[in-house]
C-alpha cells in the first residue's frame, strides 16, 4: 500500500477464476497527478455455481496524469452474480478547459 508520494507508472492485471459458492472482492483506490500513468485490468470468471464477485475501483487524476481502467465479470455458472463498480474523477486546470 502506497499512501504518500507519486504513483509513477502503475500496472495492475488480475484474472481470477471463482469456484463454487466463492465470494471475490477486488478493490483499488488510486490518486494520480503530474505525469502518472495508471493501467488497471481486473477480470473475474464466475465459474462455480452460486459464486459472487465485486470489482470496485476508484480513480482520481489531475494535471497530466492518465488512467485506463477495465473491469470484466463473466457469469459462467448457474446462480453466479457479479458487479463492477467504477468511478473516475478528473480534475482539470483552467488552461486545460480552454482547449477542450
């Protein structure tokens, strides 16, 4: 867990196979600024009966930071339930708004 400083370049790539009656929760919270680059790809394959998952991602960026977030849930079994909850906040400066 990094709670101070800059992210720099962050790459997260998870792929999980959930079995019968399993519960999976993936949570990411990242704040990027300056020229940070954030790439997050999270995938849960609900392969077991009655498996459940939550992918929860919160990203905030400012300045020239960039973020790319992909959340994938596959329901492959009876009773499988999954949810992807993603929120991004982008803070722009006045000069950036003038050129949009």
